[in-house]
C-alpha cells in the first residue's frame, strides 16, 4: 500500500548542484526564489514530500528550509507550512530585450469570426453538465475516428432540417475545424492520383495553400453576379465552392450553375466540396438549401461551428459520399482527434434546442448591424456601394476608382482593421481589378459596434 504522504503537496522541479546535498538544495531553492520561478506566497512541499521526491534524507530538506527561513527567503508558520517570502523579485542581469509591441487597432472589421462576447456560456455549461452526467465511461476512450455517435446523430437531424442536407450519421466525419477537414479531403484526392483542384477566384489563401501543400495545384474559376462560373471545369479532381454565400464577394450560386456543377461531378467522377461556413445567416429570405441536397453521392458538405458559435471550439463536420467515407477515415487517422467532451456538449446543445435559439438570436443581431451599416453608409458615404449584403457576417464596399489605398490609410488612422478585396484574389485569377473593401461586421462586441461603425463611415468620408 502506498504511503499516504505521497498524495499530498505540490510538484517542485529542483536540480541541486555543488558540493554537498544540503548546500546544493539550498542554492537551488534560493535561485528559484531569487529569479521569480517560485513566486512570492508559493507554498512549498513538506520536507517529507520533497525528500521523497528527491531521494534524500528528510532532515536535509528541513535544514535547507531552516537556512532559507533564517536568510529571509522563506517563511514558516505553524499550520501554514513553508512559503516563499513576500519580497520584490530581482530580475536577472542583462535580460533579453522584449520585442516592441505594435499598437492594436481599436476595432476589428476583418471577416472570419463572430461576436465572441455573445457565446452562450450559461446554456453551454448546462449542456456540458447534462452531457457529462449521461455519458458512458467509454465516451472518454479514444473512440470512433468518425466522431462521437451522439454528435453525428444530432448533426444529421439538424442539417437535414435546417440546411436541406441529406445526412446519415454513418456518413458524417467530425473534424477539428474546416481546415482539418479540407486537409483530410486533400489527402484523399492525392491518394486517388489527383493533381489539380478548382477553386473560386476569390477566397482564402490559407485554403489554397493547404491544397498546394498536399500536392494539388489550384485552378481559379471566374466569379460574377451569378456566383462562381463552373463552365470552365475540366479534369480537376475536385472543386471547392462557397455556394450559399460566396466568400468574399457575397453572392449565391445561381440554380443553373448549381446544376452544372453537379452534372460535372457525375460525368467526370470529380468531388464537389461545399463550404457552408456561414449558411445559417440569411437575412432577407430563407437560407438557400445546401448544394449537397442535389447529389449527396458526389458533393461533400462541410460545416463548422466557427461562425455560429466560436472558432475556438475547433469543431466541424463533413457529410461524405459513401465512396469517400472509408478513405477519409483513413486519412484522419485511427482515433478520434477531436475532444469527446466538446462533441458530447455540442450534441446536447443541438438536441435540446439551444443551438437553434442561439442561431436565431445571432441572426437577428447581425441583421440589425447590417441594416445600420447600410443605412449609415447611404447617409454619410453615398459614393460607396455595399454589395453581398443578403447573408453572412461581412459585405463588400465598392469604392470610386483610385480611392482604395486612401480609404485603407484613413481606416488605419481611425483605428480600424480591415482588408481590401484584392487581398482575397487568387494569384492566377484573371480578374478585373476593383477598388473595394471587405468589411466584417460580426466581430466587434455590441458595446463597440457603434464606435466601429462611426469610425468606418468617417474613414470613407475623409
């Protein structure tokens, strides 16, 4: 039977050096206190515990403690144990210079994140408690590489009801964010011998780089008022699209082009990857149904909690065709790499109806922001034209020719962080250069939104 003292105290890393065990221990403790590695007020292990950890005599530790108490480095009180004295920590001589901190912008209007202050902490905590209480012990094991069955079942019901996805729990793969899912799909495509993937002329360079890192050359497709034009698709292994709300232009893929994409996949055996990153946020009418609903045997539906809840959850999902599922599971690895507790919590959050309530409240909040933004621009900057406003968490501001750089400088002067449209152009795309800004209105918290809006209008007016 293990001795009871082995379970008490705190861990303390020390490397006694020098002549004699007692002196080496005393010097090591003194140096740890002097440099601040042991902060003032820190309670040290008992002499018995530290002696056992270091493999030395208990009296040696007690004597070292007594020496440092006498010198004023430590304090010892009955019932309070031995602690580091409250004293000013002297920094080491010639510390390494700290890098100069850059001033942060007052308002972040870069698209990509929702208002994190509105994360439903109380409801999430309730869901976590219910999920953990009812979860079987096996849920804490490595688990199915596809993800927890509770979450896959909850997602199948929600996606079918809310996004028109033809989902089956057996065809859902949970992954750690959209980039993780795209990396898995890229590995599948390369494993099949694919060399190229079509992408939209405007999009995120991180996705293009991820495909390139997997050995796939990206070929840009034109984007116009009808969305991405798929008529130039050829023998590519896959095409990556944002059909519900093109990022960043903001349009919806026209129904005729949706049919063209599906016909291409059926004819060539190519894979359509549908990124539905903010499909829940449609303001002027019902959200457009998922492209996957037209042909679940050739379209991979990719969704994520990053925009609806928070990107820090690192939870996303792929609804896969049967022909892709086994390869994707192998590419992901033999175990579930996503946190089981967060998966169980999200499953409970969806099944309880809390997810629907949160999305509906968020949709109303962001619609009010969009309406305020469009109205203020019309009043204070009529030379600017807002497009892509029907959905999502961002819009595009078309500027008069030759004014983009001046607008960016003015925005920086007013403390705004935002991007020009050119930043999202594929390097090989043959697109007409447009002066435009991409404005994300989802990130600022409610208390800062009016200030961000005022600063944006002021920078466009100056």
